[in-house]
C-alpha cells in the first residue's frame, strides 16, 4: 500500500545492521567528544522485548510468530517508531532502526525517543482474518510496552492504517477507553491528521527552499529533476513547481521523462492517475533513463525513489547544486565525499524526509487534545519545524566545517546527550 506516510528506516548492511548505524553515531560522538559513559548509554537500547504470538489460522491450527519491540531511548519523551511485518525481520535489524528513529526525531525537535517493532511473518501468505488476529495478539502481548505516554507505534514495511486501527482498538479494549494517541498513521476518521499524506514531500520542499535561500538562489529561477514519482516524489515535484521552479525531469520505474522547458506537474499527476499509475508515454517529454536523470544539468536534484542511486560510480557526474534526499539512503557513504568535494550541498535523508514523523507527532498532539487542526495549520507548523531544523543543522555544519549529513547526526546526538545529562541517571 502506498500513498501515505510510513516510518521506514534506512537500508542497512544485512550482515550487521546495528554496526552500520553505529558508524554514523561514532563519527558524531567523536567530534562531540562524547563522554564514554554517555556513549555507552546511547549505544544501548533501553528495552528489547521478544514475544511469541500464537494465532489461530483459518485452518483451525495454531501458528506461533515471533514479534519484537525495541525502545532505543526515551530521553526526549515517549518512544516512537514503526512496526514492520516481514519474513526476515530480526532483533538486530529492529535495534538498528530504533536507534535511527531516536536521531531522526531529535533532528527535527520532535519530543520523542526512538523505537521500532517487527513481526517475523510473510504477510502475502496471510488471509485478511489472520492479518487482523496477528497484530491484535502482538498488541495484547505488548500492553505494558505501548501507550500514548510510553511508546507509540506507526506503520512501516507491510503494515498500514488498517493495522494501526486494529492496534488502537486492541489497546483501547484493554484500557477500557478509546485511546487514539497510542498509534499514529491512523485513518483520519479514527484520529489521523490532515496533511499527513503529503507531509514527507512537503518537508523535502521546505528544506530545499531553505537551502536555496542560503545559496542566494530564487526558487522561480531554478531547474529541478525528481527521481521517483510516488508519494514523496510527486508531492515534492508538485510543491516545488508551485514555487515557480522549472521541473525539467521526473521518473518512475518505467523510466525518465525530460523537457528542458519544464514539465506541467499537475498534468503529469493527472496523466499518471489515468495511466495505471505509470508515467510511461508522458506527452510533451523526451524519454531518458533514470541514470541520465541523475546526471542532468539542473540546480536541484531530488532522489525520491530508492536507496543507493548516487554512488562512487556516478557521483563525479552529478551537476546539481543541491541534492535533497527524499528517499532513504539514495547517496552511498563513498559518494558523500565526492559530492562534498564538488561543493554540492546534500540535505540528508534524516532531515530532508523527516516531515512525516513531524506530522506523526502532530497527530499524537491532536489525539491527546481531542482537537483536530485544519490542513492549513498542520502545513504551517510543519513548514516552521522543518525550516528551524534546517537552520539548526546548517548552523552546526558552518560552525564545525562539516557536511549537513554529519551536522544532522551531530545536532541530534548532542541534543539527546545534553538532555540525558540534565535528567541524570536515576539510581
Ligand atoms: P512510493 O512507492 O510511493 O514511490 C516510489 C516511486 O519510485 C514510484 O514512482 C516508483 O515507480 C519509483 N521507482 C521505484 N523503483 C525505481 C527505480 N529503480 N528508478 C526510478 N524510480 C523508481 O514510495 P514513497 O513512499 O514515495 O517512498 C520513496 C522513498 O522515500 C523510499 O526510499 C522511502 O523509504 C522513502 N521515504 C518515504 C516516506 C513517506 O512518507 N512515504 C518517508 C520517509 C522516507
């Protein structure tokens, strides 16, 4: 299911996912000269829970699944993070993704810690009834972990707003009251937020505009290329188009579409809708490959499809002045240094695509208030938080002469560490 915000994690090294997350953490910890004790504290998850989930299958037989929830940290507030259903999900992966959520919430000043959950199952093999009983029993087993003041799940890989509705209902039945704020990513009718669907793309454009302003470039004078035309890519393309930018190329799995005079993005969205969700044959454009799109002569490049698109093989050919990572991990670690040398400003995923988690936070606030905001209010507040987050990270990058990616980790780890120091260690 696509078309709305999930809390997806970065691509991790399959062999040692926790280690690949720790590399970035160590780099920032080094510059911060983080005290050994704090380092140990922040490198260790607060809680790791493994549960067995018995489910009565349609055949009448019982099948037992393994479920996980890891709370990496709850220093800034209750922990937050998605739940994924996948055949190969494991504790080590969930641990790494939970830590990643800590840094992501911190960088945009969302007052949440990081968590992640998973159930080892193949959702494609489950009937609708089994798919409902599984998260309900998982939730029942996690009643002491979840809670609007403790730990707040959200959708991730293979879970969606319906699964969130079942989790909310199971938790509420046990609490004997309706507790909407226990999960985010719910349908609007159950307390979801306006503007959540577009939140990630909107955040991408807010930070892109902030970057352009630092570079003294006017949005209505720039050219843009966007890779991927799903939730993040199409919303980003449309919003930057509305700012007067010339979007010269867009793409999806069917290939890239180029027009040096600019593509009419609302028309492309309409075309895609009526063309089996594909851009194939987009009128008024020339076909190019997804690889060519990345190397186009343009001012802004928004990779919003998948990971590992800009690597050491093509980094030296990138001509954009700003890259805003809509996707998770579209620039590989070894491409970072090449882009930096070329003076290209890369707005890292942890910041650029954090609009979704920000509106998740708004959803939680609205559920707790029992007062729901207009879309206009959600967007205004989202823009402000993303803009502030960009300015904070930019300030750190300038001060320490490091890249925005390094600065984003530096900023978020520093904030969690400072809060932890202030709270002290409860004995
Ligand atoms: P989506 O499924 O809605 O869209 C993906 C788009 O990428 C589609 O247009 C698809 O055709 C295209 N695509 C797939 N493979 C491609 C390829 N090889 N070359 C070019 N295009 C290709 O997904 P989405 O929700 O827009 O997510 C895109 C990326 O952003 C993912 O990395 C995701 O983890 C990340 N992300 C999404 C959100 C969110 O709110 N949806 C939040 C944070 C990060």
